[in-house]
C-alpha cells in the first residue's frame, strides 16, 4: 500500500479517520521520507495556518521525589540524578514566571508536578488556585500531575483548565521495559477520565527509549485510533539524564524524528503537534524540517531548561529570532477550542436550549522531566 493510496482522499473534517489499521500506519511510516514530508505538509496546510507556531512554557511546580520508576526521568526518587526534591512552588512565583512568559510571546503554560497521582488534599487545592489565576491572564493552561480520577478531572475543569497532559510514552508492547510502577492501561484510564470533561487532551510519547521502529508505529497507531484524537500530540526526543537507566542510549537521528512527526500529522490532521524535549540538540535546518513536516508548537524558556536543569531547552530570545528568520509568527491561545469561559457559556446555552425544547414539548420541566 503506497502513501498515495493512503492519502488519495483529500482529508476534511468529515474524513478525519480513527480506524487506521496497523498495516496502514506501518505503510505510512515506511514511505520515502521526502514524499512523507510533502504529504504531511499538504495536510498541515489544509487544517492549520502554516505560518503559525504556538510557543509554550513548562513550569515545574513540584520538582523531584517521584516514586515512579520511569527509566528516562530525572525526577524519579529511585535514581541518583542532580535533581533534588522540592516542595510545591508558591503561587506568586508561578504567576511571576507566567507573566514573564506571556510578555515573551508564550500563549500556553504547562504546570508539571512530580506526582504519581493527584491526591485530594491542600496541595491540589493550591494547584487549582494556580490554574484559575493563570487562566485569568488569558493563557491556555495545561497541567501534567500524574494519574487522575474523574472527580479530580472535573475539579480541574471547574477551575478553568484548558488541557491535561498524560503521555502514553511508547508502544503498549514496549511499555513495561520502561516503566513498571504504572501500567499502560492506567495511562489510558486517566485520558478517559479527562474525556468526561471539556478539558482538551495532550497526549504523545517519547522516542529514543531503546524502542524499535515497530514500537513507534504501534505508539502512533494507539494515538491515531483514539476517538477523538488528542487535541495536542507532543513528540519528545529523549534527553539523556546521567543517573537514569537510559543515560547511555543512542541519539535519535533527525530523520527518524521527522518521520514520526510527519506520520503523526497525517494520522491526526487536526491535532497540534508539539516539538517538545530534545529540540535543544537540533540545528536551525533540523527544526525547519520539523515545521515543514507538521510541527506547529514548541516549548521555550527564559532559563534554558524545560522542566528541570537535567532537561535543556532553547530560550525565548533564540526562538524569537529563529521564528522571525523562518517567517513564522506566534499563535494566539485557544485555537484547539474555545477559551474556558466561552466553553462554560456554550454549555450554559446548550442546557438552556435543551430545557426550552423540553418545556415546549412537555409543558414544563476534564513531562518528561
């Protein structure tokens, strides 16, 4: 099956697919690289403004001390890395970082906590307060806090959360090689709980964990057959952290990263594809190729770190210069869906409409770090 056969129908809102077979994803992934990038660029231009790139900022609001054994993570308490456990960050510090980020062109702030799961306690209440305050600034707010119950997802929705990040990391087949303290099904359950709210889903994975091409295809197949697709799909390239089990893994060649990005763009055309961890090692030309293949979001920082000092990141000034040189412009917030306040108003309007109909007929009546 050729890439032409897989993409012969011009994708539209009505023809976005969720029924991709493993064989189709494999055929797409195996296509000649330049043809794959060309087809991905066509899809990207149909569903997105190719001149827009959303700039995001990741804030580690609770660093280190995580009990999980994710083999890539600098924040696991099981490994000896340079990251030391720290308490939940004060709200005023989070707000100051968010204000500086917004002034530098950031329109999405992701707050990450090194927790295995959310607990219904005073710390979660503090996070909800942070969500409300940063949302009120007119920024998209994304949280990545670990596993989440339906009730907790709804509390985040009520606080105005725009997105929840929970990556599947890798393929179902390779998953237990990387993580043993949380199952693949656990991750899918959290995504399911978020889908019971109006909060958008941010879900992608990491390449460079020692997986093979079949694992990358399987990961993409898992994401592409979700209904609906994740609104955001982060593509992370492993940042090798000394002290973690994966510190000696081989670097991922840029063409392998581009292949994953292009396939993701074709399989999930409406999603925002986010180039996340690992971008600091990419040249200007490497990043240009990623944008051509369908990336329309990056993470940037003022202090050249993504989540912790163990994970480097490009800074605001360098990224601004890069985007200007490429002729790209920062994307406004809330393009994956209406802003939280607008969502609430829409939901209210829908309820009112439904009630009126009933009355007329019946006479009354939810990081790699």
